[in-house]
C-alpha cells in the first residue's frame, strides 16, 4: 500500500499554496499593528523625556538634569552600541554639539526639538528591528500552532526560553510564551522530539530556521551537551525553512534563499548517508514559486510545505511535525 504523502493532507493542487490577496492585506495590517506595539516603549520614553527636560530653563540647563543624559546622547544621533564605545569626553562633546547646533536655534521650542530628535534616533532602531519582524511573527504563529496541537492531544511539552536558555515545563497559563520561545520539546511514544529555531547546523555550516531532533531537553541542558547534539547528523529528524515576509515584491527572493538552504541541507546530509525530512513554510507565495514548490513536493525533493497564512495548512504541518 502506498503511504499518503504528508502535504496531501492539506494540499490538493498548486493553487492552494498561492497567497490570496485577502491574506496579503491581513498580513500588512498585522505588520502595522506589530510596529505600533514595538513603538509604544519609545513613545513612553519620549513622554518621560519631555516631562523631565521641561524643568530646564534653557538648552544648556539640560546638562544639569542627571536622569536625561543618556537620552541626550540618543537625541544627538548615537545608537546604543555607539554610546557604549565612547569615553566621557566624547559623550560631552556629542551633547554640546546637539545643544549648540539644534536645540539653541530652536529657541523656546528646544524641548520639543529634543524630543523630536530623540524619536528620530529611536525610529531608526525600530526600523532595524522591523526588518526581521516577519520572521519573528512567523515563528510565533507556527509555535502557537504546534503548542495547540500538543495540548489538544493531551501531550505535555517543555519550552526553551530565548533569554535565559532554560527549559520550562508547560503550565495551564501559556499565554505569550511564543514571544520568548526558542525551542519546544515533547514526547513521541517513548522518545523525545525537540525543535530548535534558528540554528547554525555544523554539517551544513549555515543557519537553518527549524531543526527537529531525536533528543530530550536534558540533552541540551548545557552548551557542551548542545554542541555534541548539533554535531551529530543522525539525530536530525527534520529541517525546514520558514519565511514570514508578506510583501509579494520580496516573495521570489525569500523563496530563492529558502530553496538554496534546502539544497544545501540535502546535499550535506546525503554526503553523510542520511536523508532527514525537509519542508518549507512561507507567507508570501506567488504563482511561479508555488509551481516550483508543488513540483518539488510531487517529485519528493521536499516532503512537506504550507502557506503560513492558511490556518488549516499550518495546523496540518504542525500535526505532521509533532508525529515524526
């Protein structure tokens, strides 16, 4: 009996992989909402800066307000990284240049000018973080789908905190853990399965978005143990590429990057005599790349694929991953 191909659980034709106009529109709205969410701390900082700076009678008086000196450096155009590399005299020169060249010419509006320039620099920082927001949102959506699959099936899981690198047992209240999660682990029968995001795979010598291992969280409890697992090709069960960008203009470029990565994975593991599962999940999938993906699925070059904007497809791929 021929086993049903996993992608056939949620795809019946190439057209179903293509991202719809409605999904693109919803994706852009979601990006805008996320940008506003990330901007909120900067706006609150600006309000606080305005309140504190308003105590100064003149621009020169700002240097006497100790609590805003870091903000003055930011308003002068310095990034957090740059500030960390400057000596005290360099910082003083930057602040004096801000006051002399921009705040004093603003006259009585010097506080507003200070706040505008503070937000200008913070806006650059926000713009930098937004370049990767599509990937972050994609990871969150897939994570939530996998967690839902496990919880509905009554299967406990552990998750890896991205900041303190500790594994935590699931709890009844798991809201928002996808914001801080870098890995998930669950049981498949008597064996553990552990999913790690954004890992530089030694055998491939490049970053891979998703790596599913035949190992337990305790096998990854230290850097030394983790290195041994990551250097063991036979422990890799599946590797996949996740592209969350929703802009159709960048869809082809994202797919080329993912296709190259999948080729690299298959070539490296085949040289080691191994053939782990490979898959692709993308948000912006245009007609031409959809045809390429479908052909790769049909010929067995990759085993599974899904459109991230389709909840049914994401749920199906999540169920497949949880049962490998």
